[in-house]
């Protein structure tokens, strides 16, 4: 059981685990919405941002490792410059997996 407060009268309400949607408060009979925390995390925009950040981090790591082989210990100095110079290519490259996810998500929503 989950205890929440009614957003209207602020009385304590008990809901079963795993239920979410629209409910009527037993005290004030006002309607309120309860969302599951996992449904907030599965928002397509949130996933888009997570994929973008992961792909960006991966690209930065790959550029750093390549520069480490080319310049040795000086790679830490050259990495920001290379990222700045290559940013017109690297930013769209980092956006590509996120855009593919959103495209597939929209197709799945339109099919259902």
C-alpha cells in the first residue's frame, strides 16, 4: 500500500501498489491523478536526453582515447580543442541514436 496526500484536501489516502491513473478522494470527492514513478522515467523525452548524454559521453571518450594514442600524455590538453573543431560533426552524430529512438517510438505509437 502507498500513502499519499489528496492534492485538494490534503488528507491521507491509501492506494494499492502498482495502481495509477485518476481517482476520487474518499474525503472531499474531488478527482486527482496519481502517476507511477516508473511512468515518469519512461517519458520519451527523458529517454531521448539520456541517450543523447550517453552517446555524447561515448564520443568524448573515443576522441580522448584516439588522442591518447596519438599524443600520449598531452591528450588531456588537446581533447577540448579537437572536440571544438569537430563539434559540427560530433553533435549530429551524438543526436543520431536519440532521433532514431524518437522515430521508432512515434512509429510504434501510430501503429497501436
